[in-house]
């Protein structure tokens, strides 16, 4: 199955679990062996391969054991815009428009005490 933008999260986790299981089998590893190397329980590997949710750190450790960690860089590419560039771009935006217009100050009659 190809994972696409519209693919439901449950389907994605199921597909990733199946791919992890296939990779583990390609390497000739048992679930217990992979779990031992990753520092997790065998049941955790079973759950991941079945498409259940897992902690990100557990997934990363398992991917390292399966020699797939180098592909994590493609998962979320590094940002190309530096924080300084973002700040510079904010300064180039159009000035905000006022919600209300300025009041015109009209000369008033001089102020007087009430008893005058």
C-alpha cells in the first residue's frame, strides 16, 4: 500500500507496522531478538507490527536495530529558512491599518468654572 496524504492515520500505522515486520524478517531477526536489541519488550514489537500506537523513542530505537534510522532525516526535512530570515520577513510586511479613523480635534470653547 502506498501512504498518501489522504490515508487515514490508522491505515498508516498498520502499513508501517507491516513494513517493520517485513524488514525484521528480511534481516532474519525474531521479535524477541529485535526487542532485546532495542531495549523493549517482545510484546511492544508485536504491538508495533500490528499497527498499534507506540512512543516515538521506542520507534526510533526499533528503526535503529533494523538499520532504518538513516531514513529518519527524510521524514521531516530540516528547515531551510533561518530564524533570522523569518524576523527579517516580518519587517517587510505591510503596516497594519487602523480599525477606526483618527478623531479630528476641533477647538472648543475655553473651559470655565461652573459658577462663572
